[in-house]
């Protein structure tokens, strides 16, 4: 029941075993520095060159430059810096240049944040302007046609990370060719690798950043394509590695691992065809429809990546859905992992004009292009189990307990996950209390050990606490999924004067 079903591949993907083996080989047998002229260095350089050549073939890089980076954010930074340095040079020479930095309203936050940073730092004084999208998440080409003549740089994405919507790159290119032939164009291609056909040299795309960990490579490795003739300013200066385009000793383990993934992709070994991936997505969608009647999908199935679903369920908060799935070891997300710590409605869905409740309750489910039928079948079965648990507890009160926890001191009441079992062994009279709602508890997994676990949902804690205060007050140890609700329970008990209360920091996610 509790084997993990990982459906958050747009955030990061599991590392391909062949990539792990290639990284280990680069750290072991081929540990040489590719900048060294002896045999060990030459072996390392040969591997680096082979991976670059393979990447160039897969991306259709042609005469363009392909540089290994630490990931997409570095690639975006380098592209924006390159454009704005060229803009600044033209401004100093008195040469006319566009006054807008135009970016898609549904871009990953790395793009507008980067534009604002370098625009301010270099003093270029351009105006940032969000290009709106329509109800299907596609860039408004009519608005682009009006704004493009003023654009110094245009930033769009190949496919959206939250919805999977595939951009009309051909339409954008046609408008830029007609209305803004001098504007430089960056296309965030992170979600495209392994999912869309890429032939970059056949386009007028100037910059295309990629990230390895979205496609079975480890974190910390990426690529940046730069069209031949496009302005370039190195973000990192130093020893002149990467032919001076990106100084710093190369991440050879990451490059080797990425090379293994690219080799697998080029050979087609294990990567499902688009039609098969679309069938997998429809199977997951059917499972969601059966588990949660009334579910609405926040992206068009036609014109979006076949590996991404974004949905909302009427009457269910996004947090409730996430907790429900996570209790069943189904890993999904509410959107970009970079924004997960900030509980806010999806700005991507808001830009598409969707109702506020759908933006606030949205959940993203995504899988990689190497998914197989057995994995999808297991995922659908687990989704069905989530629906059963939810329906069985649908009549329970799920509102916040409204506990008064203001200012209570919880110092001394916090247990590290690794200390839980020792604490329980040393305190055999301790009571382990799971404060998750009943539908989560029914799916979830308590820490292993001899102690029994009581389920007292946070929404019912007020009533239970009155009885605890009249007793002997043994140690109470609160647990939940992430430690958030157990901390509230701890604060509440402390505010009532029950000092022998504890909670497990990080929750079951770390204690399991």
C-alpha cells in the first residue's frame, strides 16, 4: 500500500539507473579534469565532447553554441545578461533599442525575477511587460503583434510547467519576424526535452535553457543553446572552460549522467511514444473522474504535454487533496516546486482567467516519458483508493479547529524524527496522537514501533483536550504528515497548561 507512486515529474524526476552508473564512472574511473593534457584528462574530455555532440544532434543545434550549465536558472540568467549587456552597449552608443522586456504571463518565476534583477543592476531602464495568455494558456498573438515592435527581448516557454500547455512557437516566431526582427527571443525549453521534437537551428530562437533533472538526470546539470550570432556575455568568468563561455571546472559527473539520459533518449530505449503517453494521461484522468466526481481539468488535453494533468475538485481545498494523496504515498504538487513554500493560488491559472476557487484548489499530476503501463495501472488503483477514503469520511467536519495557540512557548516540546523511537522507549506511558483528518489517517502510515497510535483530528482536538487535562497528563506526542498540524496541537496543549506535550518536527515525511 505504501510503496511510493511518484507523479510530480515536472518538479523533478527520479534519476535513471544508467545515469547513476555513468556519474559513478566519472567520479571513479574517469575522474580526470578535461582541461588537463595528460591521458586522464584526455579521457574525461573525450567523454565531455561525446555528450555535447549527442546533445547537439538531439536539439538540432546546428552552428549554435551549446554550453553545459548548472541548470535552467543559470541558463536564463546567462541569456538575460547577454541581451541586456548588448542593450546597454547600444544605449551608450546612442543606437535606438526597444524599451520593453516582454515575457509570457505564465512563465516560470525565474524569468521575470531575472529580468528585473539584471535590468536594475545594469541600469538599462527597460519596462517589464507581461504578455497575456488566453483561456487555453496560449500567448495572445494579437497583443504580441502590438507590443513586439517595442521589445528588446521576448521570453516565452516551449511548454508550461504547471499546465503542460504547449506554446505556439511557430505563431510567435511569425509575429516576431514580421514586427520585431531585431528583438532577441529566449524560449524556456525545460519541459520540452524528451517530450517535444526539437530542431532549434530551424527556428529563430536565440536562447534555449534546459535542465537535466526534469528528465532523469541529477540536479545541478543543464544546458544553454545560443543561436550563432546572438549576443553572449559569460555569467561566470575565470579559467576559460567551455571555450570561455562558462568558466569553472566542468561538473563531469553531471555531464556523464546527462549523457546517459540523452543516449537512452536518442536510442528510444524505454521512452514511450506521444500517443502512448496520451493514453496514459487519459487513463489517469478517468481514474480521477471516478474517484472525485465533478473534477475539472484546468488545461486543454489537445495542445498540452501528454505527461501533465492539472485539476481541481469542487468542495475540496488544494491542501486537502495534497494531504490525501500524500497520505496514500501518491506524490503530486500544487504547481511549481520553487513556489511550494508560498501557499498562494496558481498565478498561471489566474493568468488564464480561471475562477478563483480553481486557482486556489489546483493540483498538478505529472509523469515522465519513461512511464510504463504497470506504473500507470498502479497509480490509477491508488487514486481509486484515495477516492474511497475521501467518500467514506465525506461527512466529517474538516474546518480548522480554530485553536487559540497565540504565543505559546513550545521550546522543549519538539522531537527530531530520529529521536522519536528512543523517546517512546524511554517513556512507555507516552501516547502517540496522529492529528491528521480521518480520511488521511485511513490511508497513512504511522511510525514503526510497539506504540499504538490514536487518531484525534486537529478539528476535534478541543473536545479531546478537556479530558486529557483531567487525567494524569502522561507524555502526549503529536504527529501529522509534515509537522505543521502537530505543531499547532502542541501549541494548543501548552496554552492550556499541559506541559508534557511534544510534536515530531518534519512529521511522518521524515519519521517514516
